[in-house]
C-alpha cells in the first residue's frame, strides 16, 4: 500500500491543454497526460494504491464547478487496485466560502486544497483566520501549496515564516504543508516549522533538493509528520517512490518509519481502512 497525498488530474477535454500548456510555458516535464486514465496507469506502474486528487479553484465563484468534477470520485470504487480520493476546493475570496465548506463536508470530501499563489492570498492574512477555524470545526484536512511555484512569477504567498505567524491556528487543523515545508525555502522550513504539529508532504521536492537537507527535515520534523507525495503529473510517481526508497531506507529510516511516510500516516489522517496493511506495519516495527 502506498498513498500519494498530492496529485492532479483534469477533465479529459481540458487535460491536454492544461498539461501541455504549462509544460511548454514553464519548461516543465510531465510524466502523465493529466487524465484519470493516465493517473491510474501511473499508479499501477509505481505500486501506488491511493492518490489524493488536489483540485484548485483559481477564480472566485468557480468552486462549485471545480468540486463537481472532484465529486465524481467520491463514491468511485477501486479500479485495478487503484483508488482516487478527491479533495475539494474553495476560493477564500468568495463571499459564500462558509456555505461551500459546509457543502464539501456534507458531500463526504475528506479535505480541501488551497494554493495561495493561484488564489492570491497570503496564508497569514487576517481574513483567513475564520476560514481556518471553520475548517478545524468541520474536521477537514487542508493541504497548502507552500513555497515558490515555478509556474508563477511571484510574490510567494506561503513561506515558512508566514506559516509560523499562524501556527496556533494551523495546529488545531489537520494541516499539510506541501513540498517539504516550502519549495526552495528549506532552511526556513527547518527554522520555523520543523517539529510543529503539522504535516509536510514530499511532493516535487526530494530529487530537487540536497539529500542531506531533506534528511535533516525528516529527522527534525519526525517521520510521524511526513506524507509521501509526488505532485503528479509534474513528477513521476514511479520515480518518486523509487527515489524515496533508495535514498532514505538504507541506514536512515527503519522499515516501520518508511511505512509511516509511504502510507500509514496518510491512512490515519484520511480515515482509510487498511486491514492487512496495519498488521504489516506492526510486524515491521518489531523486526
């Protein structure tokens, strides 16, 4: 069992334009075509059993449309050993964000994705405080983009220092800070966020940062608060799994800690029934 906490797909009619347009504009590499079929194929090749679909509402007023696409996966059964778990989206600048969040909870979504750069807010803006409190009250997971987005010119709206300004609001949340605590702000993540009661994910990070720094972040933040993520299609799932297992298993993470990062922490966070897999982690911890 492997849970990828951070993936993206698009409606089939839009996927080619969404993926190839961004790839050409920002000289990115894509490892999947951005469709559901492409993600499932990637999952099978990588041994990933569950992928969290992170949808983003880019403009106020579009949350309903974004969430209608994501909702198609809410009751979808596993296909060929692959399960897509959708997160919803809300735009913080919408007047009816509270109604949107309540609808998201009632529909059965486990969490939401926020992208401060695309959605044009700073994570420590005062007007975000009631949104964070409502998310905590509803028990929804919130996954933040963090650090620089190479597809945008700036400014960076979600730095470790800004997250630290609101850490008292984030810790009661089920908060995930993507990209090892902030893409290209690794030293600030070490300084301001490591050890706090938030999760980091590994998406679009491990093979793009110094391995020693990555190990220090994992060590100081604890494997208990780390989640495997790829950011597919912008990173290959097979490549991300392979890099993680080769770089961090030998002499650094125990088999039990590897399991925590690869699936057990996410299963607990998302309320997944893991069955036999739970017995496996118990056995590996005793070895």
